[in-house]
């Protein structure tokens, strides 16, 4: 097994041609091609150089000094999915000029519609098998626990961007851009996000396990429609947060005040009532709570 693959190593130049230097890592008999355009300096026989070594897409052993990826053996970082092969897995760009790294289908969800798609990102390191093939190794729960930050109460009701890293029957696990762990219960999403997908979520609580409880569903005022939002705005701007209009109000008055029909008004108020934002009492529409 080639123990140098997927790592940054020091090597000695042993030969060259017009385009390449040929280098060998210390205490390793393998020879790697180093394109002269990527060498940090002109090399002579016996000269030392340091770079990342891998097998390129043409199955040639290569060193690079200019495109050293942050994803390496035992080094985790995000890579971007560039393509999908249903019989193999997903190909991930980690910054190499002529090599994408495969994350095996064995490490992906059983349901293929939940596989990462091009543009999604995966937190991963590299592993080398006994045939010297380089694979992507997804970060496990221990890695996420290690790199995560403690949640703050100030995050309540805020929007966060997060990346899906684990799909379980009890819900979706994510890591926010601020490196806080998050959890999305199935009741707080309309459909299950795929692995590696970036989602915009809302903080709805703090878990006793040290993570954020998140929702992918819109806030009530974001889901109630334009007419209801207009009525809600008028309620918020009223000094007493009351309006003397209900579903009993004359249609002409509704049209004059709100610029909508009586039917539109009743539907809008119905949405607000269902969302628990207002109530009708004593011939008035009353604001029950304010959105933060």
C-alpha cells in the first residue's frame, strides 16, 4: 500500500524531461510526475520539493505544489459535488486540476433521490484502500461534534444557512455556516432534504443535546398571502393593535378601507385566525402576537 497518497510529502528530484520533473518521496520507492509549471522553483537532481501526491485521472502518480487541497488523508474540509454515477457514487471536486474524488455509493443514502447533486457539498477526508485507490471519506458524528460551536439563545427565530450531513428516520441533521449543529424534525419540513444540500432554516428552539432545533417551513406571516400580510401590517401599526372590521363588516366599507373584496378579506382573516395571529372579538380584529 502506498502510504504517501493523499498527503503532502517531501520528495527528491531524480529525473526530468521537457515538461515534467520526476520526484520520489523520502523512504518511498514510488516515482511521481511533477509538471514543471507547478514547481515552486527550478529543480536539479537531488533537489527537494514538497507537494501533494495522488493518482490523476489518467492513472499516473502525480505531485502538485500549486493545487494542494485542504481535503487530505485525516484532514477534513468541504468538497463540491460535480457529477453522479448511480453505479458508483458521487464525484467531488477538492481542487485538484485533473482528479475528482469518488464518495462510494456504500456511504450514501439507500434512496438515490436523497443522494447529493452537482453543487451540493460534503465534509470529507481522503482514504486509500489496499489497491491504492483514493476515496472520499465522509465525516462522522464525532467529527461534527468536535468542530461544532455551542448554540446561543440569541439565535432564536433567526434564519441560518446550513448543510445537510446526516439523514435519519427521526429527522435531518445539519451543520450551520456558523458551525452549529442543527436538527430538523420531519414535521418541520415539507420534503426531506438530500445529503449535502444547503438549506435556509429558521431557529425555533434550543435542544438539550447542544444543537439548534430548526424549521424549513415559513413563518406564519410569510405563508398567509399578500392580503393577510396587508391586514397584519395595519394591525401592527394601529396604536391599540385593533381594527374595527370583521367578516360582518359591510363589503363597501371593506373595499374602501382595504381595496379588496369582502371575499378576499374573509379569506385573509381566515388565514390569520388559523395562524393564531389574530382573533375577532366585540366586532373588532385584534392582534394576538407580534412576529419577532
